[in-house]
C-alpha cells in the first residue's frame, strides 16, 4: 500500500479543467440540481454508482472491506455580490488562478474529490478499505441545512473523514490542519422605544439610541477563550441594524442581528442567555427576541487516527503542519456531532477568497490540497 500511495499523483491540468467546468454551473443554495447531475455524471463515467437525494446531495463509494473514510465538499456557493469585474460564471484561467464564484469556496474541494475518485477508481482492487464521497448541498445557508444534513448523514458509518472546505496553505508557509471549528449563534432582537414627532424628540424614546447603548455594552463583554491546544477564542459582531423609522419620526423599533462565534465546546444556550440578560439591562423599554439560529462547534482529540494520518501525510509531502481550530463553522461539525465521525479539515480553498468579488483559486492551493487529501486518505486506510 505504501508503494501504491507514493506512486499516485494528482493531475493538475485535469484538476483545473474540472474546476473551470464546475464554476460555469450556477449553484446557489437550494439550486444545486444541475451541478449535482454533473458531478454524478462524472462519477458514473469513472464506474461508480452515485446517488442523488431530494436535497441534491451526491453520494458514491469505492472499495469494500476494511476501514471507511468519508470525503466531503459542498456544491453550493454564495450568490455573487456586487463588484465583479467579469462574469462570475466564466471560469477564467489567468496567471495561475481560476476566477469565478465558488472557485475557491468550495468547488475547488469538489474538483479535488472528483480527481481523487478518478485516481482511486483505477486502483480500487488495491484499496485497503472503503472511501465514501459525499458532495453536500446548502452549506451556505441555514434554510433547509439541518434537513439536508440529517438526510445525507442518516445511517452513515465511517471511521474518519476529510472536509475539503478549509485552506491548507498559509502565509507563514505552514500547512493548516483543522481539528475543530467554533460554534455559531445568530440572534435577531427588536429593541423597543416610543415613537413621537421628531420636532420634539424628548417626548419619544429613540430605539436607535437604546440599541447603541446595548451595542456598546456588547463590545465591552469579556468573551471566553480556550486554553486547550490549539488555542481559540470567541468573538461577537453586530452584523445588521434596521428601523421602522421615517425622516420626521422617532423610531420605536430597531432590529439588531448579533453574530456570536462560540468556543468549540461552549454551551450555546448559556451564551444566548448571557446576551439576552445584557439586553434586559440596557433596553429600558424592553425588546423582543425575533429569531435564533445556532450550530454547535466541535473539537477532535489530537490522538484520533484521522489526525495522525493527516499529519503523517503532510510530513511525507514535506509540509510543516499547524493544528488549528477554524474560526468559521464548517460541515465537519455536522459529521462529528450528528454521525460521530471524526473529521479533519484538510482542503483546497485559497485563503481570503471566500465570499468576495472576483473570487479566485490558486492552482498551487488546488494541487497541493488535492494531493494532501489523497495521501491522507490512503494513510488512514493503511494504518
């Protein structure tokens, strides 16, 4: 198996062509049907038997006996924002970069998984285990995400996994191996005041000013940090603010959205209660809790075989690994919390290119991430 592992190399030209083809297929959350069909078609050409469920998750397998590893990347992308200087779905290759919406996040991971499937399909009989390829939908939205994940993870059994949705190469020359992620808590509150004509503002209670007091208190909160390695700390941002105001009326309602990034092991219910308790102190006319969205984080034991295999693969490639906890939430949390699968983040995206105009994927990130994922897969199965 070791001789086989060291002989297998990803084909960058084929990888790039695959990624360009994927970028040309629009796939915002909930509209992944076309890209799911394209991915399934490619897998069928390789001799696999993919399935597509009602949420457009695509699943396929290689191998049979032995340990099982699952590989994951998501098919959807955030809708292109303003500021693009060219067609977001063009898939332009220029200066060793592939440009397009989703090129980095996360169609680079999808392309890498298809490349790995192609390589392993040619040596399937020599595999010492089973590889499950899961291309998931609705990662970039909360709408229907839980249902889509529950559907694809139901009954899934695996000994370990790789999430190809984290950047591997960093500015310091080290390779990021993600062993957990922070949780996420979104609270939407309506802060209440009292409306009045703006010519006599003292007779009203301006909900914006009350909100400002609450926001200032939020900014002064001492947020928790973890002492476990690798280190990580929580953060908080107010990301939306809106009123029912008119130019000549003191607003009696101001809606805030608070985005809280929790420690991997943090209790989100307690975090929510802390933020609402502060609102009760600062919002003198009261407030209404409009909505709550919460997704727990996770953290792996560093002795997990999946972690050890990934570290060994990076070392074999001459890369110095740096264990990290992802600041953003990643799908690996769902696999760990819903299916009990220890999954590391070892992927292809280019750092700083998620959700930005003129998004691009660096070919070196694409090639190195794909090769690292291939090596980690084989290392895990052989040990």
